[in-house]
């Protein structure tokens, strides 16, 4: 369909198969009743907790409208088109959005469907034991999903960008932090574990 204000032009084109290739077409103007509008979602892919902007524009015969954000949030009818509506999603996955339109003269209530995707990153890592001896290399297993960027802070002034590094600690207590970042959207998450490092036993032999 090609939109022209309150009308649509429907066209049917028919072509026979070779070798004749005869063709014919038929078109008809259809009058569209009820309100019309367009919906723009910015951004349409974002991190959980980000602000999503919904802009209603190019309106025609719109008295009021309502937005179904696709996550169970109430969407009462309102008349304000400016500023655009904003919403924050606290769950991940694809969200199916509907814009409902109303005017004063028509009984029909058309709606405009759209969608967006919400994602997140989860920092997850494990270690065999959090109570270890000093200067013994400890393996940290990164189980965070996705093609992300990693940064480790071992709490003793040293860091690593390896996915699953090894590290040896001196004597003391250290808080290990794994930071995970989505390189495209910038979604971030962190996880912490406390490591208690004990002194190695000493042996004295006297004859």
C-alpha cells in the first residue's frame, strides 16, 4: 500500500508466464477511516534498565492514544504527544508494543504494532576454594555467557583482561571483582568473591 493522507491505493498486477508475458493491472482507492499515526522506538535494542523513548508522530485525526509497552505496565489513554513517552524495562527478551489510537468521530480503534529487544549481561565466576595459601596460583573460572569484555580486579593492585585467569596472592584478605561489559550496547554487570590467604606452614628442624 502507498499511503496518501487518509487514503490508500491498492494495486493488483498480473503477469502471465513466458513466452507470452501478458500483463494487466487494477487499482482502487480505499478511504481509510479513523485516526492515523506513526510510532518510533529509540533505541530498539537496549540493556535492561535503560530508558526507551516512544515518539508518536505524523498524526491524523487523533484525539488520544495509549501505549501497551508489552511488559504488563498499565497504558491509560492520554492526549500528550510532546514530550515523547519514556519507559524502563526490568525484564529481558523481545517486547511487543502496541500503539492504540482514538478520535472523536469513528467507532474503530486501530493499533500500530512494533517491538524491541531488551538484553543484559550476567557476571559469573567460580573458584575451587576461597581459603588458600599464599603464593599458590589460583584458577578463576569465568562462566559468564556471551561475547563480552572481561576485567578482573584481584584486590591487591593487580588486574587481568583474560577470560579465566590464574593469580597468586600474598598474605591477607582480598575482594576479587569480575566486571563484564557488552561491547556493543554497553550493558554491565559485576560479581565479587572474598579470598582469605593464609601463611604457608614453616618447619624448623633441630638436631
